[in-house]
C-alpha cells in the first residue's frame, strides 16, 4: 500500500520514536512505526481507527 501522505504523530516519544498515519486505499487509515522503516503497515477502517484512538485516549487518562 502506498499512502498519499504520511503525517507524524504529535505525541512522539523521546529518541524520535513515532507513529505515522496516512490515508490509504478505500479510505483506510494506515499506521506505521518509525522504528521499523520499510516494515509492516497496519490498515484500519475509519471506524476501527476511531475506536483505537478513543481507547488510547481513555487509557492515557
């Protein structure tokens, strides 16, 4: 999958450990780890992405 444009998370950890997201085919949200360039990319539906973000925000408190 080739995303149109990767965006870096505004909540990166020290040492430039970041998550990148992009819009992929069929409106999927693509997620990649900066610690693994060229590695696997997770493709989520918009609903699954919203659920994941909601869960992470709740865990962060």
